[in-house]
C-alpha cells in the first residue's frame, strides 16, 4: 500500500493532491484547499487501514476503504460530499470470530478554516451537529475523513449468527465447535431464582 502510493507521487501526482510521508513512513493523502478557487475538484482514493488505526476492539485485520467525492468552494468555506465504501472483518460479539462486513454511505459536510479550534465547548458541539469540520490549515486529510466515515457506520456489535453459542465463560473455548470443552455449567443460585420466576406473569 505504502509503496503503491509512493509510486503514484512520482508518476502522476495531481496538482491539488498532496502526498506526505509521515515520520513513521506512512503516506497520507491530503487535498490542498488553498489551490481551489472557483471550480470543484474531485478525489478518489483507495486506502487500507489496520485494526489498530480503526478500532482494535471491533475490527479484525486490515480494512479496505474507498473514498470518492468532491470539494467545492462556497464563500469562506468549502462543501465536501461523496461516498465511502469499506470492506473487512469485525469480530463476533459472542465468539470473537471474524464476521464479514461491508459498508457504503454518503457524506456531506462543510469545511471551515479557522485559526484555532473553537474554545467554547458548547459551540463546538453545535457545530458538530451541522457536520462542520474545522481545519487550522487548508489541508483536508482524506485518511482522517475515511476513518471517521467508517467508524460512524460501524455497528457497536455484530454476531456471526443468531445461533452463535459464544465462548465458554469458564475456559474460553468456542462453544460453536463440536466438543469445544467439557466444562459443567456453573450452578448459580441467582440463576435458579430467575428460573423460578420464569413463567409467572411479570405484571403481578
Ligand atoms: Zn460468533
Ligand atoms: Zn469450557
């Protein structure tokens, strides 16, 4: 991925796309807003993010993300809209096995340049509602935008199947596998009390 992007820098870097090499050797892609005067520009990038960068508690392995859109100047700010699509694997909320996940969604936001992020937290909240992104320099980071869009769409929890039996609470074996373990269910007095209640009408 990194090498691919570097080749692109050398061969056909569009004037308004800036490719930076970060301290740790990654390449990040930013749209140079200062070069946009009247016409709109479009961008299309395919990126790959590892689970650490997205959310290691929910994502397994790398995720391919495609970001397409356009930036239009609108007075003293910019309008950015487009589509994000991603495919990868999330971990099952019960057994932790990978579950295939795909998303596709549109986005529509406003980018404003500011000397500093709003100091008033109330104001910052209001602006967030309107999907306004404040930038302190005229560079729109496509990776940040892509990650934000993916996390917005990512479900809090997925299951590999409604019948997933999950992990054994005692030894951690995957109970979907035949003969996963021989642990006996723990006798829990609270559980027995709940069983007694079952069957009674909860209203009375
Ligand atoms: Zn599962
Ligand atoms: Zn067990």
